[in-house]
């Protein structure tokens, strides 16, 4: 559908008597429409990162050629139309001061800032915290108590926060263009414009000036994070994705009190979701297939099984659904040993109680013994939402434990049938015994040779090259290829596998693959397994004796264990000195994840199951490592014969 013919859904009008209700129009999903040229994750490590992200949002909006619409708010008007982000950013790209301020606040939420919507008589603007981010919305922060119970109507309190350097006030009409405004005398937002817009610094000065106006008295200020997560005012969605929930589900889960007796909280998958969606592109064809099933009247409940080979992007797909729609979710992560039925049942039950505010304050002992309690919660949630879809995501069913299950039981004790309007979206590898015997099921196949998958692969490469142009320029010049030519080669050699691209593109960026090591792009490895094999062989050939004595055993032990492990454990199993183990970790960092917990030793695990599979099949495999780990554990049992211990890595 072209821009000329495309139309957008509109939002309900806002009643000016409903101050709190304005929070519904500030949606963090606006961030999907305005990517920033800066990396918030990188900036968050720097002091004063909030100001840099605020400026980046403002400057990005200034480039969108939004027109300032003179639809001033009038006190006599009972209702006001609020434009959606699509209407402001895509078509027709015009907005009032209130539209612009709500859009800016929504984008601040998307990039984990803490925004405040400020409404004065006839005008609106924004203020944003300079001291804290969205993850601190419910902790101590300047102004937190001030906004906790209701919108603030004391202008001096807000001025004090700004003058103390805790907040910036931003004139949001400043990034909307109007050639006529600069010629008109009048309010501050009409002054000091260059080419119809305000510079960022001038927008800050104008924003502060607005709070001193006698002709337009202060009405109220609304903390959007508190409104969304504290008062549970749900923002309007950008689209009609079935069962979507706009509010960031992680902000609800991490501040929810543990369920009492026993104290159980939902598992925190936010780091995994952030990691797997950092460079996410495409997959619209998969989302569309899922949505078609969720809206199919002939498929009123059941399971949607998404099947595909390792590395094709199943976990990234589920992560994107969590990030953009807030669905209840569970990830089975083999390398982290999150695989048990108990972990799944306790996590999903806790999320259902918190997400749908069900009347339960504890999980009964039987909650993790079978699916009866889960089924009860699903029924209660379905009754509460009155026909709207409830979607639960389960990633990597094939990695879930099946030991000890009766022959007729599904993995994770997934219920055979689901209440009306309840859906489970489940992913699994192809050709695996995922044990899913259910009454109502539809399958979606992710095929590596599907033209739509190939198109997403190419888009991923081009996006990466655009984001890392300066770092990739040298290799492109030495290989004498353009970005388009490299994208074509990598698309073909990836065989439709995103994990291949993750490794190869990062290796080129970091210089591990270069014209010195690969003479032309035509000689790049073909497929993920060849990439692993070539990298393994290259590292071994540098110093075979050192590789077999140090690198190989450490990596095989990391592939053997089903949970993150510390250097001390690796040293105990492999008998390799800790400094040498750290050398292995440093040089194979792209294949590993690091976990850091307060007051604990850092722990490491294999990043992706496909590398684990490679090590299980390559050379000696993993059986000697399993044996060694078991023997070390048994040696700690009183009376066990020490002499029976095998040497690390022995066949």
C-alpha cells in the first residue's frame, strides 16, 4: 500500500475534563517509527546520557518535516482530537502543540527516559528527567513523590525541579516547521525560529519561559511513567495487533511485589529480549500470519507453532513480540539451564497474575506439578478481558526438559485445550520431538529459502552496513566491493540463516575477517556450519598444541554445562590456570554471553545452541566433558576413590 493511499486508524477524542486520560495518548511504541542515530545502550554507560538521548530525539524529529498546525486548545471545547504518531510522522505530518508534546513524551518512554507532559492554558510542552531513567520510575528520584498520586497543579514545584537541573523543559513545537510563525509577534514558541524551527537549545529556553507566562496560566503536569505503571492507564496502540499491550511489561514485572508464600517473581528475560532485538528487522510476513490466526473466527483458541532451523531467528521473533506487544512470555534457554517445567509454570502463572491483576497473592504448591492451576488462571484472565485475545509466548519448546514426563504428557505440561480467546505461540526447531499433542493447532514454517526470509536477510545486512559504515569502509575498499555487492554475497552465503550474519558481520567489523584473511568476498564461508568449522580450524592452526591443551577443553566444558559457569568451575574441571581461561573467554567472546551478579564471580555460557551443537558433533564431542564433570562432583562425596578421576579432555 502506498503512502498516497494509506490511511491510519484514529484515536478516541480526549475529554479536557480527564487530565489523567492524556496518558493514553503517549505511547512508547512510537519509537518503532523513529529510530535514532545513537545507541542508547552505549550512551547509558556515560554520565549525562539522558540529555544526549533527549537531544537525539529532538533532532531526529526536526528532520521529519512536521508542520505546526494552529489548532489551539480552547477551554470551551469539551473534546479534542489527538493525532496518532503515524499521522504526525508519516502522513499528513502535521500536529498541534499537544499532539507534538504527547509524541515527544511517548518517544522518551520508548528510549527509557522519564517524561512529564505539561499543560498550560492554550498550550502544551514536555519536561524530561536528567537524573534517572525509566527503570527508576518507582524508586527514589527528584519529583517522584510529587507526581505519585495525581497530576501536579503547582507550577512552582515544576519550576524548582527544572531550575535545580533535575529536569529539562522542551518546547515541542520547536521541531515542527512553520515559516509564518517566525514573522508573527506573540507567544514564546513563535520567536527565535530559524528556517521555521527552533534549535534544541532555543527549545529548552522557550520551554522554561512558558512556565512563567501570566497570560496562559499553568494547568497541570503529568508523569507518564507513573500514569502507565503506577495508575495502570494503558496507552492506545499504534495498530490493532491482537491482544497487544502497549505498556512495557518488564516495568510492571520488575516492580511487582513477589507473590507470598512462597515468594516467587516472574523470571527476568529483559536482557535476552534487548539483546535479540537490538538489530531486529523485518519479519512482517510472520507477524501477519500470526495475527491472521489470532483474528480467525474459525480458530478461536489454540496453539500456533512456529517451526524453523537453528539460527533462523525464532528467539528474536518472540523477543520482538514481547518488546512491542507486551505478551506474557517464557524462554527455554538451554545454555542457561532454564528448561524445567517448574520454571515455566511458576513464571507464566506469576506473569498472568500480575498482567491481568488476578485475585491471587500466592502460588499454591501444586502450581508447578501439573497444568491445572495454569488452566485456571487462563480461564480467569479470559473472563476478565471479555473476548479480547490473551497471548502467551513460549520459545524453544524443543529445549525444554522431557525427562520424567509420562508418555502422554506434553512438554512443560502444556494444556491440551485452551479457553476461548487464549492462544499460545510456541517455537521449536524443525524435525524435533517437541511433544505437543493438543486439540487445536496451526503451524507456521520459517524456511531458509523462502523469498520473504531471504529479503529480511538482505535487509539485515544493509541495515548493519549503514549503522557501521565507518568501521566497514576499509574492508569494502580492500575487497573492491560496494555495500550492495557485499549484501548480495552475504545473503547468498548465509543460506537464510541470521546467526551466520551475526557472526560474520561482527567478524568483519572487528577485523577478524578481513582482506588479509579472506582474499575476496567470494571466499567467505558458506552457511553457519562451515563458518564454525573454518573459525575452529583457523584458531587451532595458530598454535595447535596450545589450542588442544587450553582453548579446546575450556570451550567444550562451556558447551557441556547447561548453565552459566564461573572461571573457578572451569579451572576445576579443565585444570587450566584462570589467566589462560580468561584468554579463551576474551578471544572467543563473540560466541559467549557474560552474566554479572552482585558480589558474585562473573559467569559465562555459550551464546547460541547452534555452536553447542557444532562442538557436540566436531572431534571428540562432549561425552568426555560430561564424564569429567561427573567425576569431579563425585570426588567431593566422602569415600569416592580419587584415583578414578580421568584427565580433562581424555577420550
